[in-house]
C-alpha cells in the first residue's frame, strides 16, 4: 500500500471514531493495519527469526535422519513436520482478521516443499530406480497437493505454486530425441 493511501485511511478511521461511527476496539484494529512506524524493521526481524527457526529445525531433522541411517524414518519425520507446517500455515493464511497472511503463505509453501521431500524420501526408501522419471511425477503430485490446498481454502499463492509445479513437472518429463530435439513421453499412438 502506498504511503499516501495509508495516511488517508488513517485519517478517515480517526475521523469516523470522533464522529461516533465506529467504536474504540474497531478503531484500534483498523489503525493497527495502517500503522507505519518501525514496521519494516519489525517485519524484517520477524522474517529473519522465522527463517532461523526453520533452518534450525531442518538441521535437527537432518541430524536425526542421519543417525538413524534410514530414508523411511527421515520421510516420516519430514511428513510430520510438513503436516504441522501445513496446518498452522492454513490457519494463519485463512484467519478472518488477516493477522499473519504472509507468514501463513510461507508456512504453506514450506509444507509443500516438505511434501515433495517426503515423497522423494519415500521413493528412495522403497528402492525406486533412478531412471529420471520419478522427480517429474513427484513434482506433479506436489502440484496436485498445492492445487487441492488452494481450492479447499481459497488461497491464491498455493494455486500459483501448484500451476508452476505442474508445468515444471510436465516440462521435466521428457526424453532426448536426438539431433537436438526433445519430445514428451506423453504420446498419441
């Protein structure tokens, strides 16, 4: 939001309260949205803290998975963490008061990355062959999860992410046809 728009809205909210059109709690809630003082630094510190906690959690998960020497255990741990991230991310992103919409979107994105990692670890755990076709299929499955999340909870970011994953997975699902040409494995016969 542009600063001039924010200032106009702040003045309007104060004017509405002075005229008696809105009560004190609504005035405070509206002014909180348009507050500009020290907002950038607070947001930056919040995002850095979220990133640090996320990286620390991933380091602990990687250490536990490394000690167990099992891709199945690593997949289970990552699935549990991804499920928790998805649950709290959807709650934050769909909060009616929109207190943490960007943090919720970041958590949903991290949960979808964890879903892809879980699927890849499960593929490794069952001894899947490395013919290069597993990753595009897993990208397509993760894209479907993103699209389901987007449609179920009416979120825009997972919809865009799901479409990107779908087209990236479909584009990566190709084979070399010789003479500099690639062709998709999906063929009409």
